[in-house]
């Protein structure tokens, strides 16, 4: 009893610290390990913006945790019921306390946020959970168990291969073996864990896999989040100090624009104060640009990620999620030359 409760208390204590640790590490990386720059970022960066970036980047992790540990816990309960003790095992305790609607919500969230190449794995985990739950709750209904544990996974595998077959063959031809394995292996593997495993191997297998997932998943989450942008990228057109003082704003609008001495500062926009615009440039140096010298500024959209895979399923690229298809596409616009660090062409003044 004490072992499971102590482990649960430690887990509840450490869980809130993990997102904070990720945020601190991201700011530390963004500042290029300079403490003064990091403290400046902490002062001006919005906590809501940090949490939003963390949530959007790691929303896929919730279904991974819930479904993986749900399958392992139910496999332990079905295979070795005498070793399934919620008072001593954290895996058993989490399984006993997790309601069914949480598992359903995790499957739905995974269907929306996982890339297409991972959806066969989601199908596999969902059918495993359904089969293990049915065997545990209805052991006296062999027909129902047979339908859920054999007929349904077999039908799902046939349907999956009929849809994914051309994509699997294309991935093999293109040499994308990892993509081919992600699409081809899970439908067949669905038939493997729809029932119990030998009771002598179940505790070691389930707890070993649970510890492995618990050790690897935070590392993967950290690696993903450390690549997420936290600040908006902006291109700021800055005039020399002497020119800015000599030409008032209202007269500068009517005269032809003189690009002599102008500079485009490209970087992450930290904040705009009453006196200056603070930018973290591409060398991780902080620049304080006086507002009187700022001629113009433009928000630069995040560069689209170059697709790794050329495989698609009926026109759906395997690296896109269902949300990517459901969300409206951003219209393609002519890129601003200032986002490339170049000055715009000179605009002739009124005749």
C-alpha cells in the first residue's frame, strides 16, 4: 500500500515541474546560454504564450501516455490477476482509476493530432484496449469475445491494407522503410495482444515496457519542444540616427524613399517599449532599436517545414494530421523581401 501511494505522490509532485523545466530549457537554449539574455526573455515573454506553444507542440503526447499505459495495465490485469494490486503497483493503480471516457477521448484526440503514418498504431492500441476490456468484463460470453478479439481486428486489418496498400508499396520503392513499417506492421500486430499472455511473463513485460516508455517519452517531448518557436519573427527596417532626426515622419511620407544607410534587422521580436523595440537577432544578440529610427516592420510567417516523406494515402501526405486538413489553408502570398534580410525596392515619390 505504501509503495503505490508514495510513488503516486512523487509522480503528482514531479508532473507540474516537468512543463516548467521544458519552458526554462527552451528559454535557456533561445538565449544561447547567456543568463542576462535569458532573464530579459523571462521578463518580457508572455507566460500564456509559452504555455500555448507547449500545449500545441505536445498535445499528441496525452494519447500516447493514456493509451500505452492503459493497454499495459489491462494486459497485466487479464494475464496475471493475482499480481494486479492497485495498492502496490502504480501501473495497476492508474488502470483501476482511469475511466473509460478518458480512453475514448484519448483515441479521438490522437485521431486529430497524430500524423497519418501513426494512425495505424492508434488503431492497433484502440482495438487492443477494446479486446482486453471485453475479455475482462465478459468472460462468460465467448461469442462476444470472439467477435471483438478476432473478427473485428481481422476486418480492421483487411480494411487498413486495402486503403494503405498503395502507400506501403510506394514507401518501399522510395526507400522509406520506417514509413512502410509504420503503415504495414500495426494492422497485422493488432491480432497479437487481444488476449492474455502467460502469467509468468506478464508482470515483467508490462512493467518493463511501462518503465521504458516513461524514460523515453520525456526525452522525445523535450527534443520536440526545443524546436518550437516562442517569439514572433519580424523584419524591422531601421534608419541611421542622423537621417531619422533630420527627416520628420510627415515629410518622409511625401518624399522619395532614400535607402542609403537603411538596415533590415531580422530576428525574434521580444517587446516594444516607449523608447525602443527590443529584438533578439539571428546571432542571439539583443538589440535595442530606438523607435524614432524604426521606419517599418513586418511580421514574417514561419517557414513551412520541408516534407521528409513523398508518400501519400489517396492524396493525404503521411506527415499531415487530420487537423491540418480540417483547418483552413493560409493563402499563398508574395514573400516580403525584408523577411530575407533585404531592403524593399525604392518607391518613387509623387511628381
